[in-house]
C-alpha cells in the first residue's frame, strides 16, 4: 500500500468503514476477494431503477471496495473519474440477466425523455486508455467490477461492468484474447445489481428471470436504470484503526530483559555514590616519569644486513 502524506490525501481517505456494516453482499467464493483489506478505497453508487412492468421506481445504494494493492492502475483510473463526477447522471446502457450490468459511458445520459440519448452512447469515454491489468488474486467472482474494452486488450477507458453472478468465462485463463480486468467487488447493495440485471430490456422485454432470451446480448433497460451519483466515501477498516478504539499489539520485553534492565539500573545507582566517595577520600600518587635508560624492549628484531 502506498503511503501518502496526510496533508496530500483526500478527506475521504481519513474515514474508516467497518465491513460489518455491509450486509447485502454477493455470493462468496473462496478467493482473496472475499476478504476486506485495510486502506482500500470504498465508493458508493446511488442508483434508481424500475424492477419490472407496473412496479414503482426503486432508489438504492451500492457499495464497492477497490483492490488498490492488486490493481493500482485500474483503481486509480476509476477513482479519478469518480472524483471529477464523470459518472453522475448516466445510466446502465447494457444489461444482461445472469451475466453483467454495464455502465460508465459519459455519453449515456437521457436527452429529454429516456431512452433518447446521444448516438455515441455505448461507445464513449474520455479518450485516455489504460493497459490491461491482471493479478492472480482477482477474478470474475459474483459482484466483481471489471473494465469494459474493445478488441484491443489495452483499450479500457471509462466504461465498467459489474458481474451479476460469477463470470469466470471472462478471466484471462479461460479466453484467447487476454480476458478482462477486475479490480474491485460489491460489498453492499448487491440486491440492487441483481434487480437491475433482471429489469426488462430492449432484447428481453419480459423481464422474467425464468425466461432466458438466447438473443440477449446488448439489451438497454426499458425503464431508465440511472446512476444519480457516484462518490468516494472512505476506506475499508476491518480492524477499526480509524473508526474504533484500535490498540496495536506490541510485545513487551521478556522477563530476563526486564530483570537485566533492573540489575543494570541497580548497579548504576550503587556505583555512583561509591565513585564519589573514592574521588573525595582516596589518595592518588603522581605517576613517575619513565626513565629513558630503563626503557627496554621485550624483544629485539635482528635484521641481517645483506
């Protein structure tokens, strides 16, 4: 984890979030992604959607943790886009039940009445791409967030998707095109992602989860599934370092170290007055000068002259 000077880091990085407050997560797999790690960035998506025909609009919040330690380039790219408000007001433009919900295109905003939008919706971005970033700890588990891209593996920009169920067919080891990069996971609000994935779409208008449309590949929700805003809210803090009364465990000195320390201390206390007594009352003779004639070497080295 990169250590950033406290004066340089954004305020949200000083806010610790207790993972125990997350109760609506995805189905867990036994991978490193199931655990939360101190200091990882956490953001929230405020969503608004219509689950099905003749149903009321639902508002909700989806919370995600970014694995900055395993995908530093991709997570920084996401954080920068969130902090400039790139995703506020856009909608999920591609929804496939039992697969992924895709968004992140700044071109996908309703113009007047939905579904009227930009002709570039689905193809937009910032124009700045990042390299494909894989890590052995990351995969397409249920709730994973990954980067959308074109045929070029290094073409990811701003668009992202959330796996509505496990989607390991997108992992690099299961593909011939280097796969797709994941970089975080839903921690709370997964029920909203599943509901958006099941909403009626242009190529699956029934919205019935029991009816699988084989032609469903790029459906746009019939009713706008909108992202009202995305914001950084804090960092994962499973130990309560920022939000709790965390006290680090520090091993104290051993018994013998304490004993030696005590003995040394006692010795010093005794030695000080003794030294003072000797200096005051002892008679010290002036040392005699060494008589040069009496100076004899212990040995002499005879060197034979040639």
